[in-house]
C-alpha cells in the first residue's frame, strides 16, 4: 500500500523519470560489472518515528519510509505496519513514460489504467492484481501522484494467500518528505533511480 490514508495529502510530486535520467549514467558501469546486489537490509531508525527507516544496500545507506505503525511479525490487513521477514521482489510494475527501464535487471511489466490490486479480505481474490472496475475493495495501481510509477511486488502473503494477513506490500516511490506508508517500503524517487540498476534480478529485502 502507498500512503497511510490517515495522513495528510502528499505534496506535488516530480516525475521519477527526471530522477532516473540524472542517475543512470552514474550507476550503469557499476551495474554492468557485477551480478547485482541480492540483499537489502531494512530497519527502523533508532530513536526515530515508527515509520522512519533506513535501507542499506552494500555500502549505500538511504532513508526510507515504512508503515505508520512501524514493523511487525504479526501483520493484519489495515494495521498500518510493514511486515518483518525476507521478502523477494518478484517483479516490478512500471508506469509507461515515467520511469526508465534502462539498465534494470528486474522483470518488468507496464501497468495499465485498468489495473488494480484487491485488498478485500472477504474475497477469494484477496492480494491479487486484477482489472477493474470492481465492487471489491482495492487499490488503484495507475496513480497520478507518482508513488506507483515504480512498484516492486514483494512476495508477502502471495503463495499461499491468507485472507486478512496483509495485502499490497510493495517497494515503491515515497514522497519527498518520506510520509508513512500503509505497510510498504518506499524510497524517494531519486534514491530509487540510483539504487535499482545495482540490484540483482530477484533481490531480497530483509526487513527487521
């Protein structure tokens, strides 16, 4: 999930494409010369607010945004927490024209306007990507605020799916002021563009 719905409205967001273009040259040589980082470490900031986190990628340390309730090992739908554990990025959804795919190893799919993600625990389609419209509770994957210009789908509660144990746990774009998410891990656009070319095809986020 993206922003915590109880928080304030996000500020105006610059398109991530501009960040990506500015950072790809700096990272492309390093990305081509190695297989890519296979593990990212995500932790809460010591003495920080519950949603304030740090992502460590090799020698690179970046501020990140977590769920408003911090981290948990007992995730429930709507609790606002980011689940602890080792979560592999299965694939990425990319908004056409807003995020450069150049130099990235992850399996990419373009998101469509009709695409949604079901977060309705009463449905057997819970925690799955669907096409709208639908009467089920869901998240819209085509967003105008830029937060889902890049969405790394993490393998949380997917195989198997347990209803009510959390849905739409993504690795995506944060607001500039790193507002809390509803359970995802998020980086500022410029940091995400800097990091992605360094990652292995199926990178794992170790959240602890």
